[in-house]
C-alpha cells in the first residue's frame, strides 16, 4: 500500500461541491482549510482578486492509496464546479493516531 496525500486547491465557491465529489468515491477523512494565496498567478483570479493580488482558496486534503488518485481526480474533474482546480500529491512516509 502506497499512501499519498492528495491536496486540491479550489475557489471557495466550489469547496462543498468538490468535497462531495471526493466523498462519493472514497471513505477516507477529508480535511478542508481556508487559504489566502499571495502571488501573481492570475489565471484563476476573479476581478477582486486581481486588484488585491490575493486569491481566496480552499485546500481539500485526504490521504489515500496511490491507486485511488485517478478515480478521485476524475470525480473532481466531472463535478459541476465554476472554477479551475489545482492539485498536488505528497508521499506519506508514516502516519498514525495518538489517543
């Protein structure tokens, strides 16, 4: 088993829809956090974000087996979202739960 952290970055308006798209195809916990992205990559920006150079985004993360990535991305790709979604994978070398 090769665990991988999948993180999706989306516009805040698409967050719930994309969480649902992930949850349809996997039962793993899905984490969501708000992010302010500062930079000059305006391809995904709306008008207000162009003015402030700050993108309001959500990061949706889950740890899944590498084999599940394509299914999740296909579900996200076909979701009825309004804006582009960026994503990246990070290998998970260890994980656990402390009680």
